[in-house]
């Protein structure tokens, strides 16, 4: 596994790879994850960024279960990411 992304230390290539990992088998997840990258990633702290990067390692059904509250997040940072993903605005 790659080390968690840190504030300001990601190269454009690393950021591009992270965006690529947002592309999923479920179109709904593509939309939510890319919206997070555009809207929430720039101001997210290191812990939240690391939780988002770790979330991208999960399988689509597990991410969907987290988003629909059928699976509980294992950290506050992940809970914060999920809250951002669920936000409709």
C-alpha cells in the first residue's frame, strides 16, 4: 500500500493517479468520489486525505455499504469522508 497523501506533498502525477482510482465499476460511486476530489479534497486535512485514499482501496460493494450505513466506518476520519460524500450540494 502507498503511504497516505500529505498536505502539499503530492505531485501532479500522484494526484492524477488518485483521481484515476476514483473511477469505479459503479457509475454512482464515480460521481460521488470525483465530486469529493473536486469539492472537498483541496481543503481536507491530512487524516481525512489518508482516509479517502484508504477508502479507494476498498471494493465497490463495501464502499456502497459504508455510504448506505450497512457498514460502520472504522475511524472518525473515514466517517468525515463519508459525510462529505453523502452531502448533496
